[in-house]
C-alpha cells in the first residue's frame, strides 16, 4: 500500500497545469460491484504552461481501464500509453489545438471501504471527491485549478436505483430495456472535479422553495431513506435561513434553480459542498425532538449553513491548490459561526468556538503536527483538514473583520467576489482584496498564514496618578514549532476596555486626540509595544482581548479577587465568562498540586462565593448562564499543565464540582425544580436555555451521594420526551454509581435500536464515563452486534470518544488504553485510512505525559509505523509525531 518512501508535496513546487479541461461528459452504468464509467474530456494544452513535455499524465487509482480513444476515432493501443498504480500517461497528445479524449473504465463501489470516490452506503451509491477522490472514479486532472463544465448521464436499475442525482439541473431522462432508466444532469458552472457528485438509490425527498432577493424561485430538496422522512424539517428550515442570511450579510444569491441535500449513513466527515448536490453525514441533517439534542439542532443549522455558504466561498471561487484549503474553509467557518451567532446567542456561540479552539486547536499548535493555516508541505492532504486550517483559519478571517470593521470587511469581500468569480485562487488573493478595498497594508498580517504556533502575549501595566495615564505594554513571542524555529512578530488586534473600581466602564482615550470610546482595538505589531490611555481618575481594571479578538495566549497573572471582579462586572460577555474560567483554573491548579502531594483537597471559598453570586443574579440568556456555571473541562486543564497528570486533574475537578454542589445545593435544587418541567418540541432560545441550566444543575446535584438526587435523574430519564433531557439524565447516571445504570442503558438501547444516530450517543456515553470498568466495557462494546468498524460514525462514537474525550481511562498508567487504540488503528488502516488517521491524534501528544506514559505511547506509535502495509495517511501522522 505504501511506497517505502512516501512522497512529500511542497507548496513551493506549485506550477500551473500543463493541460486544461473545458468540458467533461460523464456517463455511468451503475452496478454495486462493477460500475462502468465513460468520460469524454474536451481539453487543450494550457497556454500558460511552460513545460515542453508533449505527453499527458492523468491521475487515477483503483481503476480498471477498458479503453482510451483520442478524437473520437482513434483507439489507443498498449504502446500509446502507460499505466502506473496512480496514473495514466498518454505519450503524445495534440499541442496546437483542442482535442477530445474518451476514457472507459470500471470501478468496484462495494469493495470501496475507504469511502472516497464512488461507494456504497446502506444500499445507496454515493460519491465523495474532496480532496482527491475523483481519481478513484476515472482518470482525470484531479487538481482544483482545473475547472470544467460537467454533464453527467446515469443509467441504473429502476428498483435498486429509482433516484439518480448529479450536479446542476436535470436535462433529460427516460426508460430503458431490462427495467432500467437513465437521467442526465448538466452543471453550467465551471468547477473542479472535487465538487462532482453522484447519488443513486432508494431515496425519498422532502421539498420546499426559496425566492431569492432578485425574485428567482429555487427548488429545495432533501433526500433521505424513507424512515427518516420525519426528521428533515429542521434541516430544511436551516437551509432557508442560511440562504436569506447570505443575501443579507454578504449580498450573495444562489445561482442554480435547484439545491439538493442527500443524507448518508456512511461518511468520513461532516458534510460536503458538491455543487448543487450537497452530501451530508446523517448526523448533520436528521433531527426530531425525541432523537436529537439541542446541540444537534444547533450543529445541523451550522453545518447546513456552512455547506450552503461554500457555494460562493469554495465553489464559485475555489482554491488554486490544496495548500490554500483555509481560503475556503477558514472563511466559510467564519461565515457559519457568524450565522449561528445571529440565529442563536452570540455570546454562547463565541464561547463554544473559543473553547474548542483553546482545547483542541491550541494542542495541535503546541504538538509535533503543528502547521500554519496554509501548510507548506504534506504527504497526504486528507491529514490537513485540521482544526488549524478550519478553526484557526476562521480566527484569522475574524481578525481581518475586527481590524477593518464590518463595513470594511464587506467592501473587501465584495471585491474578492467581483475579482475572482469563476477562478481558483490563493489565500493571498483574499488578503489582497481586503487590502485594496480598504486602502490598507496587510503585509505583516499575512504572516498569520505562514507561521504556526500560538503566540503568547505578555501584559504589563503602569498607572501614573499624577498624569492620569495608564500605560499598557504588550509583548509577543511565539514558541518554536517543527521546522520553524525563529518566529516574526504578528499583527495582533487586541480589543481592550477599561473598568472602574466601582464596576462602571471607564472610557478609553488613546493619546491626546483620539475620541473616547467604550473599547479600542490595540494593534500589536511589534515584539513589544506600549499603549497609553489618558484622562483616568483612578487605576482601572483592564479587560483585555475582548471577544477573544486573536488566537493567542495572554500571559496574565491576575489575583483571584480581580478575576472575581471581572466575572461580576465585565460588560464583554466573553471576558466575563473567561474570568470565571481563569478563576476556576487557578483554584483547580492548586488542588492538582495538593492531590499530587497527598494533601487534603480544600476548595477556596472565593470560588464558591463567585459561583454563588452568579447563581443569585437573574439572567435573560439561560444558555449563557449555564456556561458561567460550567467548570473548565479536563481537556482545558490538560492544556494548562506542563506535565499532564490525568488523575490529579480528574480528582481536582471533581472536588470542586462536589464542593459547589454541597455548598450551593439549595439554589441549584431550586433552579432544577423551577425548570424541570418537560418542554419537548420547543426549540426557541428560551426553552433551550431552560433545558441547559436545568441539566447543568442536575449534573452538579449528582455529585452529592444522595438517594433523592439519584431519583431525580432516574425520573428525568424515564419521563423525558426530548433527547436533550433524556441523554443528560443518562449521562449523569452512567457517570456515577447509580443502581439503575444497567437498566437505563438496556432500556435506552431497546428504545432506540432502530435509530443509528441515537445508538451512536449510547456508545459514546459509555465510552466517556469516568466510572471504573470503562475500559472493559469499551472493549466489550467492540463485540456488540450494533458496532460496525466500517461505519465512521460508530468508530467515532466508541473509539473516538474513548480516546479523545476520556482522558482518565484512555491514559490509564498501565497503557491498556494506548494498546487498545493502536490495535484499532492498525485494523482501520486497511479499511479506511482517513478514519484510521483521525484516531492517531490521541497518541501524538505523548511528549506531554510522564515518562511511563511517554514510553508506552511511543511504543504504540512505533508499532503502528512498523505495520507492514500502512497507508500514507496513518504513516504521515505517526511518523511525524515520533520525529
Ligand atoms: N469540504 C467539506 C467541508 O468543510 C469537508 C470535507 C472534506 C468533506 C473532505 C469530505 C471530505 O464542508
Ligand atoms: Zn467546509
């Protein structure tokens, strides 16, 4: 499977394609095991290419070539071309005029367990072509800067494949002998082949319509298996909201007459933005109040929005090469974040995004696989669909938005769309459009695209009472990352506000002439830089990096009293929440040290008081209130420790949770009882918030070793009519000693055994439990009849949840968690390299642990690397993390 020395691709080696393809005529004759593909390419030499080679190399993998015909009439013979395991080289093609190349080949979708190219999912045929899956369908110039118009004709059995879909508009169809039929599709927009899609199967469809801002009428269709027809409503509403939002906020209208979404049960990622025919993981489409949680509802809206927004940021304007992936993903994630912020609670959405960034992306940036948002080398591009490219990429776009302001940013995006519609471009083109439209110089800002690692921003403040000035000295440095030792200063927007000692906001006046403002954007561009605020009667408390205005780590050691003050008074919702988090981190860090020294764990009353104050206030946004009441996760604490001690972290956090439950029992009980009423089927912000705060209270109360608390959770489990409440109760029961534990798990399974996505939750809840015996349970679940290692959602819900979200048990000192994971990776490697390599992540942070764990993790990585047949995907991550 792997050449002994896998090839590295470098950004610096980019050259324009030697040939262009203008038009592609595809025809598929479907069969589960033997699908026939005829591809008719109209192409020509690229005038911009400087190569003098007159041969043509097309990429292709796992294809059975039937024949090649040049210009309709001359069938090529053996000596006219050469086949290699990943290409087809035609020795001589016309150089002066355009030509037509017809290729016929067959493929075996049933044998395709990697789920790239054409594959089978629950009896339906579907495709996944990003990044390089099209080469598993037919020979092609499989690179995003080759853009063509596509026509697709599909022939298939009427019973097995009653629905036949591809990109664009349906332009023909009819019956054929032998109970077969055909449909033709034409996509008038030029696109790279990674946006090609085909779906065929027994699908049912929900239909709706949308009228665009210019009055065009668009048909919207969502295709699912019959038994899921009652779970499409939310996805459809989400799509309509996304279409309206993109018109309002970006002035972007949909361009085809038809927009289709298909939900499939076997999918490597979340969803895919194929032109006019999105293919989604069922997880991001299907929802009914009793089967999906509030978080699922929000994620569905976000992902539907994300794929829809790609129509402009990704499809109409695409990437020149895969190093530019963040051009479409960073921008589109930023767009979906803002969409969700507008649709739900802006404060809550921002906190959730930053939480993810600070736990998972910061870890990536600090580890052996750190890379810039625009990487400069890869072995397997699938390994670069990372949190860095997506989430940090979105933060970089957000910083542009902060620096240019909403109106300036919009001017920039308008120019970007105007300049580059129909093109395959680079990150640099995007920044240039922002620059030109705003008449600013972003040359230093561009370093964000090239430099990896999370910068640390130092802060020193000095108040001069006589001058009434506060001088704030900010500094920056970025720790070295693999291959990048010296770092240059970045352009960092630090949104800052000042608060008087009585809690009222102090106006910010920078220098003499500037008008006073509630907050200012400090532009940190040098290694060290001072900013002077004037006109201050007393020394204010500084609220720094509001809204988390840059993906950096502020090095600030605030006294706990100041954090408690900010938790009470900061008008910035993000910083207010973060102050509570930092306070909890300080207290828990102390307890972690106590635990390691064998001392008794006594929780600082200041923290309890701070939480009591939060509980005593009245909150409009109950979701935000719940976040204020939620302790930093074990994963976030992991990020704060030099040498990670999973047991100390777990016990310290539990001790704080228990102390809060004991000492705030009354208000927590009252709150729980106030909202415990079932409000199934309501998805407004109010009902979502009530469920969230109620379930936060329930999880605190479960810390008390009390029969009544156990009774409450059991009661909630038994009576809940919505999945949010049912799963919250099940989680509490599974995470604590509860006499009804097994009975609830069995009941839940019986109730939901026909709903795959709910059974995923059932697996995950067990895999994430901190209770003793979890490892044995997970091992046992591998043999459960509902477990299927070929289904990526199942793999993620059992193996992924255990290794990535159960630090206590995965990192057990005896190394059994590591061995378990390595065994699964080796097994998956042969079936689905992409999913296998996603599982490697949990082992790559081995340098962060004690010597015993380091040795055991390393040994497993070495065992993986020395597997005889290893995919490029797994090899790249395992080998790089050992280096
Ligand atoms: N481009 C998809 C998205 O972000 C992600 C994806 C990548 C899906 C590769 C499948 C394969 O929306
Ligand atoms: Zn995307």
